[in-house]
């Protein structure tokens, strides 16, 4: 059974799903993320750094901590009502960007926090909405 976590503010609803809450040590861990425009505007234009979505993975039983960081590069994005922005994040030790950092993942409990950070009227009025999922990595066998 899948795991779902949601949060919202006045502009966005953030929905994160994972296929299950337990994974094998060598298994890929996929997360599907949807960002819905729930504002009164048909098209909501926001200002972000290089990404609209950030994540922060924390190991509760060991010292693993992995963050996605946006570069200091301004972007303007428009989210249309009824057309959610969708992303998929797959935690995989073979991943080119995060694989080396994930190598430290062992059996144990983990929390992953997803955060949408943006400015609506420019960069000075930073807003965010965040949610988290918890999952467990099990030893094989």
C-alpha cells in the first residue's frame, strides 16, 4: 500500500507519495511529487532559485543526511490551476548526483522532508510549504 503526505498554504498544495514504507537496502526508493495551484488565480507565477522543490533526507538510526540545494540562479515559474507541476525523485545509490552521499544508508528509519520555496511578488517575500514521509530500510534476508 502506498504512503501519502500532504500540506498546503494559501497558494499551493504539496502531495508526496511513495509506493510503500519499507524498502530493501539495495532497492531504489521513488517519490512522486505534485504541486497544485490552489490559489484564486488561474495562473500563479512564482520566483524561485534553480528549483521549486527541495528535499532533506535524515537518517534517524545513523548519521546519513542528504540535502538538495538550489543554485543561486533566479527562475520564474507559472503553475496553472488544474495542471499540477509533477516531479519524481528516486533515491538510488547508483545515482550520479547523490549516489556517493547515499552510500552511507544502512538499515534503519529515515525521514524525507520535501519543501516548496518561492516568492510570489518577487524574491523578498519568501514563502514555503513542506511535508514529510517516513520510511524504513531493511536488511536483505
